[in-house]
């Protein structure tokens, strides 16, 4: 079973209470979060793990880690510092991290952010408030939202709820659940009355990135093995031919 | 000029570049990545990773390609080039890995991938192959080093194992060069389609094989230029003049006068050109089979120009040059082809790793001075190490034996550092000290400034549309979330020129037209504006208090006689400032005077209460709605009127 979050863009007023709650819950510096809101293009940073992004004229969408079902960052991290937890959250282990920032490059939603302002920096992203959910609670952002934008639950239940809303208000909603199939599916789902392409998220791809890269990666032993065998074989044949022709091998004798 | 004179100037320049690098390395560790680089969340990989590591590894491939030609295919012509190639590979990979230590956020954990495994990661594969290949290059190099040290037995053992090292090295190299390309397969939606290719791994290894041999060619030419011009440039007669008639016919007996080592570099250039030719065809096929790439190339953006430069000047031109016979039989021509090929290879890696990401990130990354200093400094250090190796070991020739017999110490000719110990105050060391004394402080001053870069939020005064302040555009942080404010109309309705204090609270003493952003310096957060020291001094001066530090006696003027001296026991601002300050909202004045609220709440706090009041007075209930100032619309099925975010560029177009 996998938990998830349903975001109903039609209900969001852009008050950013969820952001304040997130900053408080994750013990981030509110002053730095304020500053990043004003200076960064999308308001997302290591001091501000979620943000509310204005969409065009008068719509807003909460943006944070999508907790993909097949996360690209998890497959990219060379030390296995990112893992998909059994409940569905993608979590970060700072003790393993070496700071290579490949996860930031690998994430299709550009979610992992780096603590650029620190001398000893780590990556930071939403981890779905493990402290609260372990005791059966809801993440801080869900608790803080007074407009009913965010709904917390099992992903399957949320999908059913989203379908129910799309069915009940066919004129209001765009008939699409963002995150159902995008990049292999995500734990965070969006429904909206405007096109969410404006969020700047690449929503047209339905294949997960690990699914695309895995075949290439799996070819590695074959490439290595065939190169090794090929080179060794060629070397052996040529040396044998030289021996038969009576030329002493150069490799033993020296370079000149 | 003897070789020492020719190389001395080059080495001095390298030292002058290496010193700022060392300074920058200190800054990098003292202040962290964010303070020293221009990297952002949008462009997290920059110069050190892409230029030093990805391009650096690609330029150092001659170690395994020439090893393959010389030791596996047993082509005699490439034999003398194997040792120089190993040196290039060792220094190339060594300097790349060294630069990488500054790039990763937690460098002291560089060994983590050996312990924590994630075999699903391309980077994991790259890390293992690159680090083991670096070890292999060291093992391949070690017989050369041991020869000088006189450890013949160990040298013999390692030399015998040489063939195995070559084969392992080839395997590791073919793995990590393909994987370096695969690294970028994870970013289909961010990398520009010109460079995001499904066969990027193949393109990476083929181009690296082709370009890498050209780098070795350059190393050979430079060595000959500085130490042994007769080998590659025309032999000279005893009197030192060019000997045009010294004919060394090439193998085909064409009779062109040839310096003795030119066939070596011609063979290198020909092999490289053949590989680059294949690469060019692969690139063309890749371009033509992907319609999105083809249309992106025809779009005429700066990316398509970069792609064109990379492909035409960096790949096609060297291939064409080498295919011309006159060029093939000219050292200068071959060098030119090699420069273009090596440059094209480096540009390709920069395109794939840096420039290709600008469009997706919607920002442009230009490396900071510190990034340049470390990149150039590491390369300069590698250059100095190259001089050390070729001068003291059997790399290109056995010239060192002459010097070694004259002066048996290993480091006797390595630069001025040891020169000083051996020959006190010889001008070489004086010069290097001088370089250090001049360059290090200058580098310190120049490189330190990025640390002061103000990344803080700034709020600006309103943009006035005209000098009469008729209409103002309120967009404090220039974030394009703005509203227009009809300043003149409001002023007129409220009573003309005398009405400023209706809105402007004039909290500062003798305030006339202090801009809002002087105190409301931040968009969201509060700013502390109470200046305690200034108040204490002012009170002391006002009351004519005496003593060593008069200000220290002024406490009781504001704080009570017995109470603890804290904010809660101080008297309110308006107790003294009733005359010269006109706060809008007196009941809350205490906090308001000590702390300026965020710019946005200051603006909302000024407009909304008044609007709500007027809504009742003039019986227009919508006057207090968000939409009055932020033109909006009613959402379907809801009564809520939402505030709209106005793009200031749109506003400019309307007016």
C-alpha cells in the first residue's frame, strides 16, 4: 500500500499556510524561507520544501516532492542515499550523501534542493512528515490547509475520490488526474480546472525514468564482458601469429 | 635557446595560474559551495564537474586507445607513444578527480560509493570505473617511475603485467566513457533536444576516442617544440640553420623531406580522423533520425549555433584537414587539426553538461571567478606535473639520463623550488617567489568578493509611471506580482497636498517622504528598526548627562528605575515622540515602531481597512474586495472574488 496526497487546484487560494506549517514542522528558518520566496523563481529551496506557485491568472498550485512510484532520484543516487520507503514516501539519508547533486539533475520535477548557503551542505526535500504520519497523523501541510485543497490517504482511495469529483463536476474540472500515469505514476495527485502544464512540469511522459535507463544500465556487464573478451582475444591471436612468424613479442621485450 | 630557457617562461605562467587556484581552494573549503560558485538549484552541475571531470576524462582517453593500438594490435608505429599516452591519462584522470573533490558537497566522504552501493546508478558505475582506471594508469606508469628509482626487480614484475593492465584499462575505459554519456539519459525533459540523444553513450565514447588521440598529438608537438625540435620540425644543420635538403622520405618513398617523428603524429592524426569521421556520421544520423532535434537545429537559436560550431569546427574541420595531404605532411597543419578536434570535444561536453540545461532551467549559469580559478589552477598544476614527469623519466626520450649523471638528485631539475635548495638565490626561485608574492594577495582580493554577493531579498520603492506620481506600480520585489495604484486620484479625494499623513504614517522623526522600503525592507518578514544605541546617545546628549560614557546613564529615561532593563519595561515610543511622529494606527504603535512589518502586509494594512470603511460610507460593498485592486474574476460556482496576480510587463503594454 502506498500513501498519497490529492491536491485540488480549484480550491487553493494561495494563502501559503501549508508552507508556514511545513517550515515549522521541519524546523527550517522562517526568515530564510521568506527570503527565498521573494528571490527564487519558483520559491522552492532547501529552506522551503514546499511552495505555492501562481498559475496564470488566478489559480495556485502547491508544489513539493511528487513521491514518484518509480523515483528517478532513487535510481540516480550512487550511494543509495535516497530510498522509496514501504509506505510510499521517498526519503533521504544524509549520512550516506556525498553531495554530488545527481539527484537534482535526475528529478524530472526539479524537487531536490541544495543547502547552498551552508559550508557543510545537504540536500533537502519533502519527506511527507515522517514524525507525524508514523503516529497515524497527517503531514503538516494537510493539517494547515483550511480550504480543503489537500487530502491525505491511500493512493488508491485518493484516485477514487479524484474520479468522483471529476464525475460530479464535469464542467468545472479538466478531465484528467495529473500524477496517475506521469513518469510511471506519482503519490501526489492533482486535479484542476486549468491546464497544469503551466506548473512547468513535464506531464506528457508516462514512462518512468528508471524504466527508460534500466535497459541501458543492464547492458553494462555485457559491454564490459565483450570488450574484455574481444580485446584479450585479439591480443592473443596477434601475439600467436607473431610468435609463429618468429618475431619475439614486443610486449615482453620493451617499447623501443 | 636551450630547452630550459624555452620552458621556463611557460612554467612561470603555469605557477602564476596555479597560485590563484590554491587560494580559491582555501575559499571553497572555508565558505562552502554556495558562496564560492554560481551554481543554483536550476543548474546544479557546473564547470568543475562538466569541464574538469566529464571533458577532462574525454580528453585523456589516449591512455587506453594508444595502449590498444600499440600493445594489443602491436602496431609498431604507436609503440613510442604509449608512455606519453599513459602520462596524459594519469594526469588527466588525476586532475579530474582532484577537481571533483572541490565540487562534491562533502568531499571527505569521497569513499562512500565504495561502501554504500547502488548498482542502479550510472554515477555509481562511473565512479567505480574511473577510480579503478586511475589506479590502472598509475600501475602502468609505475615501471617508468621505478626505472629512475633503480628498483629493477619490482619494475620488471610490473612491466610483465603491463599487458594485463592494458586490457583491464581498455575494459574499464569503454565502460565509464559510455556511462558518462548515459548520465545525461536521466534528464529527457531538461536537456535540450539537440543533445539529448538515445545514443548519447555511443556518441560519448566514439568522440572521446577520436579527440583523445589529438590531445596526445598536442603533447608530443609541445614536447618536441620545447625540448627536441629536430624530431618534429625540420632538422637543423650544425650551424643551427634549417636544413631543407635533409630528406627523410616517408614510408611510401614519396621523397618529401620529413622530420623523423612526424610519421608518429601523422599516424595518430589519421587514426583520430577516421574515428572522428565515424563520429560525424553517427552525429548526422542521430540528427536526421530525430525530427525534434532537426527542427531545433533549424530554429536558429543560440543552441543551434553552438551545435553547428561543435560539429563543423570541432569534428568536420579536423577530419577535412587531416584528409588533405599537404596538411598531413606538415607539423603545423596536424597541430591545427588537433587543436580544433580537442576544442570541439571539450565544447561538446560543455554543451551536453551545461549549455544544454539553460533553456530547461530558464536561467543562465556563468562560472564565478573562484570556479574559473580552481579549474584553471588544477590544469596548471597538471601541466607542471607533466613537465616534472617528462623531464625526469623516460616518457618521450631518455634525455633525463644526461642530467641525472650530472646531478644525481631526483628533483634536481624540477623547477625553481629545488633549484633554490641546490643553488641559493638563483634567479629562478626569486622569480617564483615573486610570482607567489604578487599573485596570491591579488587572487585573494579578487576572489574574495563573490562571498559578499548580496543574495538577500530587496524591496524597491514603487515604480512611478510619471513624474507627477499619477499612477504608481506597486511591485516591491520586482516579482511581477504587482498592482497599479492611482496615487494622484487618492490624494485628491483625501484632501490634496495636506493629506499625506492619511496614508503615510510618517513614523520617522521629521519624516516627509521617506520611501516605504527604507524600513519595510523585506517582502514577507519583519525588520527590526529600533536603534537602541542611537536612542541612548541621543538621550544622553539631550539631558546633558556627564561621565565616562554618558549614554550608559540614560537607561532610566526609558526603562523604570528598579525594573529589569528589558523591552517589556521600557516606555512606549510615543511618550517622547508624540509631536514628531504620526503613526497611522496608534494602539498598535508600540510594536509597529520597533519592527517594520513586511512590505506586503504594510501595503495591505494601509489600503484594506480604509477601503472597508469607505465601502460602508459610500455603500459600495465591493470596494473592500481583493478584486478592487487586483483585477480578478469570480470562480465558477463560488462567490469568492480572488486576487489576481498582474504581470507588470502586461501593465506596461496597456499603458
